[in-house]
């Protein structure tokens, strides 16, 4: 195979039909006839696309005359996933900055493919905090959150909700992990004394922790069953609480890994 430059490769994978051929061959070898029938295109058109993909080394013809995707083809296809996801949500990523988080997570952002966009709805910080409280109370294994300045004030500086506090206390005592990351600038003297003493008591249990991060690169609230909100800052470096929610395993796993990355580089709250 001759050396292929980036322009040629991008041109070949810019075709929806050629992409669908590559995706079909990920399931196993197939003939041109198989793919022609599967994609409902003519044999002539399918053959033309097969030839183009063969010329750049993305697929290969086997001795029994069917075709397989090559290792190069598999590699290229996996790299297109993040771009496809970002393109699908281009309106959101045109006004929200996901590039502040580590590249290793941005390169896997297509793992959010099954997440439901909430950025088409009107933002409501009070509703977001209410959802955050609800999934914390529904957690059976863990509850993780990354807050921005505004939501931090609603969580830390508001008058204590004794009913919710008692539910959290029962969950902590039963082994549920509660972890929250706050941006720098927490003013402990603004925290109601009853809340502060309650936080300290829960912290001593070992399953309840607050920590500090230098900046909030993404807004996140999740438990083991649900991501109630994943959002990125807007162009003014503020959070409008628009983003995604999800209940699928891949999104939850990605968000879990992202949270733990920031948790491992955070500083103690108390």
C-alpha cells in the first residue's frame, strides 16, 4: 500500500456509505453483495466504495473473495468516534468548552454516545440542585459531585435540611460513599454552624468527604445508576447547567473515571 496522507484519509472516511461499510465489516468479513444488500445500494456503487477503501488500506480482500477491515481501518474508525460525537452536538460544543479537561478523556468523549442532551432545555440551577439532592438520596453505592461556585453556595451556605441530612447519615453509616469536589474559595465562616458540625461528624465516619480543586473544568453529579447532569463551562468560563444526563453503563463509567482523576489531584477540605 502506498503512503496515504491525512487529506486523502479524511476524504475517504468523509463518506457516510464508506463509514457504514467499515462499521459493517467490524462485525466480520462480508462480500460486496452482502454489503450492497445490507446498505441498500447498487452493486456498482458498493464496488466503487470498496475499491476506494482498499486503496487506502482500510479494508482488504481475502482469498475467498470477501473483505475484512484491516488493523489500520479499525484504528481509524475508533479515532473517528470522538469527532462524530462532537459533530453531532456541534451547537453545544460551539458554546461550551470541553477542552479544559485532560485530553485522555476528551479522546474518549464518544463514550457518552447514549447520554441524553439536556442543553436544549432551559437552564434552572434550583432544579439542578434538586436533582443533585435526589440522586444523592437514591445512591446505594456512591454519590460523586463536582460543583462550581454558584452551586457550591447553594449546597454549603444554605440553611440545613435536617430530613435530607438524616437520610445521608443513614446511608453513610450503611457504607454508601459520598464525595464532593468544591472549587477554591470556600468561606467556611459562611457555612451555618449546624451544617458545618454535621459535615465534620459525617466526615469522621470515613465514607463522607469534601475536597478542593483549583478550578471546575466540568460540572458533574452522579451515583452508580445515573448521571443527573454533566456540563461544561460556557465561553465566559461560567456554568449554565446545560449538558447531558444518562443511565447507560459507558457514560457512567466515563464520568466515574473523570471524577476520580480530579479527586486524586484534589486537596483536603477539612
